[in-house]
C-alpha cells in the first residue's frame, strides 16, 4: 500500500486585504498545503482589522489554521494604511461578528514553527515584511532553515503604487524589506511589474460556480475595483497576492529571472524602492528570483476552477 506523501508545510504572512483574501481562499481550496499558521501584519489596515479579516476568511473556508497577530506598527515607522480596501481593510465583507484574538507574537510563532520543522516550512509573505524581519532578528539562523520565502512586493521597472517608485508593502516598512533582502534565504519575488499585467473583471467573478462563495465575493470585488480605479487608475481588478500564492501551486507557469535587488530606506522620495541591478556588465550575485512572466491563461483557468470547486 502506497503511503500518501505529506503536504508541504506553509505559513501565510498577510494583511487581508481583498487580494490577500483571494490568495488565501485559492490556497486553502487547493488542499495542497499543510497551513501551519496564518500570521497577520499591520499594512492594508490596522492589526486589529487585518487579524479579524484573516480569521473571517479562514472561517469562510472552514480552516482550523491558527492565527497569530504581529505588532501594530512597522519596525521604525508610523503605519501607513492602504485606501483601496476600505476603512476595515476588506470592504464588502461583513467581518464585524468574527471572533478573533490579538496575540502579538507572530514573529515568535514563525521562529517556533520553522524551528520545529527545519527545512520544511515555506513562507508566503503577502504584506509588509515586518513579521519576517523581526523573526530574522530574533533568530539569525532562521533564514538557513527556510526552503523558500515567496514575496509579493516591489516594483522593478514600473512606477510604484504608493510613491513614484515603491510598491505598497515595501513602502510601509522599508527597513523590514531591507533586512529580508539582505538575509541569506531563498527568495522569489512577484513584483508590480507582473501584477499589473494580470487584470481581472467583475464578470470573471460572476462566473464562479460556487454560488455561495460568489455571493460573498461579488460585493468585495465591487469595492476593490472601485478603490483601485480611484487610487491607482486601473480598469479592472489586480490579483496581486493571488499571483504570489499561485507561484506555490504552479511554479512552471512563471518565468523567473535571478536578480540582485536592494531596498532603499533613506531617500525622501524613494523610500521602499526596489533597486535592481539591471546593468548587464555588472556581475552582482543574485539574491532573489524575480517573476517576470506568467502563463496568464493557465493562471485564470486554475484560479477560477479553485474558486468554483
């Protein structure tokens, strides 16, 4: 009798967020991962709101994964919240009655879980990198025990969506992003460059065949597209974090480019900028695999199939 292979272990570090919600639902519905924890980070909204939102998403998916919250602020800066997700971070989804708990120990839990399963726990980071950086500060050996850190963030060769050059997650906590990018941990980055190429429409979500989920998703996506159009000038829904989640489901669908990326922390106009070495005559050692292309048809098919399951 063949033994079933154990599922890969995963920590999802997140600040839900409409696109975070899509990523989490997609991964949970895939049933491909043993989600050890969902850790929340202040970003799209306050730590109270994003933790409540994370628990509400897990409840919706009937997931028993534990939720551990981080701190209320970035490492060194005052929190700047997003505007595209509404006042509570997940406009269109009533999470007011969700029971949740602020634990304040997300970095410690990341260390604990990775130490319990060295070399086995992938981390998906789809918010500011505050919790990951704090975990690395708590345990400097931790990066060597993580097989992959998949990150949604950064803008390599496109304008930023928070200042002229910086993507939101890195803008919120540049110091944390700097710590993570200096760490010797295998990293894969899904930047704005790729995210802005994948535009979904409300009609795509109307075709979700799970009618209960569709009924919940439609008002969320209506609020999300309204926020994106008003703040970022888009003509549709940008999947953002769902693309980073999809990387873990189908790496072969992506084109990856080894790159050396450093994070700007000092500039008055450029804080949070992802500064990539793009000069062909400079032999900088790559510190991250950057996703530069995606089989969009495959993503759309798999993504909506999972939401419809």
